[in-house]
């Protein structure tokens, strides 16, 4: 045993000892990310500060709140949006599964119900995957600035009219373009026309200046997909797989569909322009497990392990309220501005949301992701309330 007689040496060694502790703490605090599918560690709720009994109660509530709409989603189309003009399907449908969900805390799966591995339509959650392909293009400098006119990057004619030539990428991402035209056989006015206005009058209305009004419109969403395709010059599912889905370890079961009439030729190659949802069929067909991975990516602000897949700047822009619709960021990042979306959750919570209901809700303060599928819209906040109540 060595005896230190020099008090200065002893003091120096004592000063060095506590410096190692923070480094060890930082190592323990490294966020957990699951490995490639099917690797994903499950943890008991109690180990992550959650009450198992209350969590079971939340899951029972979700099961009891299953959507009452038909599981035959093509039939459901004819009963709902099928009443619109030009409503005939042009993309695939498939019957859905039961009420399903996953709860992720600190990166670990703490609860599952239903059929989490089942591949189902996710309707407008597709829009969040679509906007991510635009985000990757932006991060790589393929789109210089979101305030740039889309017409400057896209030469196919959809932005040539006096009104449309003013539309920017930001307008399309925020659904504030009021674009006029027809794409894949669907006129813009055929999507959710107002019930309290004669259709002919609505068609002939004066267009709002881009950015001046918000209108949720799937024709214009599909236009963003087509514009992004022309920037990338390759199918968007390939882009999404390479830059997002494979890096987050998603399964190979998801697929992103377009329409039977949305095939185009770019640079001599035939490719399909995909849809941003399932309004007329198509869109993303995906499992709840893969939805949860995407939710975890957005919880971690675009970073997965040591890779920044979506830039911090892009995520911040996606979470910035749209001036004319403060509850909406980029498609389809629904914000909890003034806690209007989810009264039971903090205001910085947000959801990727689609019909069904399909929701991937993200809670940064709690390091929490909730995926719920085929739940009634009016029950989403009730589920969130019960899950948050299970936290110690």
C-alpha cells in the first residue's frame, strides 16, 4: 500500500475523483433506442415510474372505446366521404383489425393491446411520413428555402396559373395554399365542400391568397407528394425507407400506395406518385409497432441513436403553429396549442393524426409515446388522461 505524504498530491487526487461520477451518470442517462425490428425491449410499468393497475385501466378504456364504424374500410368510405363529388376510390382499401395500441416510456414498450404487428391503413398519419420526405430534401439542400415558390422547383404545370404561381413549400406543408386545379382526376373543390354553400357557388369562389386561410384538403396533399417526387426524381417510398424507416429499424411490412392513375414518367422511368392519406384509398399501410418507432423519432426531435435523421431545425418548424390555424404545424403534426387538442395533456404535446382514429401522440415532458388505432375520436383525450394518471 502506498502512503501519500505530500498533501498536495492527496488533494489533487481527491479533486479528480468526483469528476468521474458525472460522466458515469451521463452514460446511464443515454436515451434507449430499440434495435432493428423485431428487437424492442419491454419493461414492467413499475420500473419506469408507472402504476400497472392504472395503466391496465387505461388500456381497458381504449378497448371499450373502439370505433363504431365498419371494419370494412371500403364500405366505410361509401358511408362517409363517398358522398362527396368525384368520390370513387382510385387506391386500395383493406379491412382493419381491432382496437390496438402501444405505450412507450423512456424508449421502452410498457404496454400493448390488440394486434400491434398487424399492417393496417393509417389514413392521414401518412401525411407525417410525406412531410418527412420533404424535410429530408430540405435538410439536404434540395429545397433551398420553404418560402421558395414551388413553381421554381417543379416544372409540370400545376403551379402556372396566376394564383398557383404564388404558392410556396410552406403553404403546401401547412395546408394554406388554396391551390386550384385537378390532380389524379380529383378537383380541389371536391374534397370536403361546405355543406352550407351551393356547390356551384363554392367552385366559383374567389381564391384566398396563399397563406391567408387553412383548408384540410387531400387533393393538395397529393399535390405536395407529386411536387416532392419531382424534386427527388425517385419514388417517395424509396426515399422514406432509405432515410427514415430503415435507420429507425422499422419492419419491412409497411407499404405506401398511390392511385391506379397516379403513374408518371420522370427521366425515362415509370413511377407512382403516392397519396398523402386514404381519402380515396391508398396511403400508408403500417403496423402500430412501426408507428411507435416513428413517434419515438419525433419525440427525440429527429435523432435516432447517433444520427440526426430529421434536423432539429425541421422538427422545430414542424412544431411551429400555423398563423391561421394555431393547432396545426406541418402536415400532419397536430399541436396542443392552448391545450385544445388534448385538454388533459401539456401544451407542448402533439399528435400525428388520421381517420380511424389513428393517433401517434407524443409527450416530451413525460418521455412518452401513445399509439392508438381504431379508437373513437372523442375518446382519445380520455385515454391520454388515464395514461398520464398512471405516472408516479
